[in-house]
């Protein structure tokens, strides 16, 4: 089984509800497992106050800060995380003297190469699967990455 076929299997497993798949052929055996992500629950802050004495005088700083938090949540909720399909070393450039493949604010489309991940002396181009704009690069250039590690945040509406 070649590397391209393994990449395709990883994509299929990631998009499905399959927890694990094992394939064996004359060259060897490949097992792909989905990483279980912890469930995070967000509780809204209480919106009422209980006073035992006279209410304190209004303070402008907390009042202006409170509406800002809910406004930021929908923006963060619409961002899509591009994750690493493999373990390796993350590179933003094709070579040290070349410009970065993607930068913050750059528009991306399906098939656009976002970065390169080196695994076992093979340089794998990681392509975008969605259209949008790069909002944040989450990994430093030339640093190691794990399977399913977040690499980029993409705003699909921009």
C-alpha cells in the first residue's frame, strides 16, 4: 500500500464514524484509529446579582467587557480547524529561501497547498479541503506535529 492510499484512508476514516480500520496486504499491515477528543462544555456566566446591602455603584469597565465576550463566541464557532493528517515536521515553505505557502489573511481554496509535513524523509504537501481565509497559523515553522494536531484556523465565510 503506498502513501497516497494511506492518506486517502485517513481522510475517509476522519470523515466517517469508523473508530478503527486495519488493512493487511503482501507489504504489511496498516491500522488507522480515530483520536477521541475530550468533550468541552461551556457554561454561561450568571447574569443576575444578589445584593445583601445596597447595590454597588455601576462600574463602566465590567459592563463594557460583558457584551464583548458573547460577540466573540460566534466568530470563533464558525472557524474551521485544519489538522495534521500525519506525524512529522511542519514546514510553511518549500525551501528556506522561498516565501511561505500560506499566510494569515490569505484566501485558500480546495487543492491549495497549505504546508509541507516531512515524515520519514518524504515531503508531503498538505492541501486545503475548504474555501476560506487563513485566520491563524497554529504551529511554528520546522516544528514537530502529531496526527490530528491543529495547524491552521480558516474562516469559511471570508
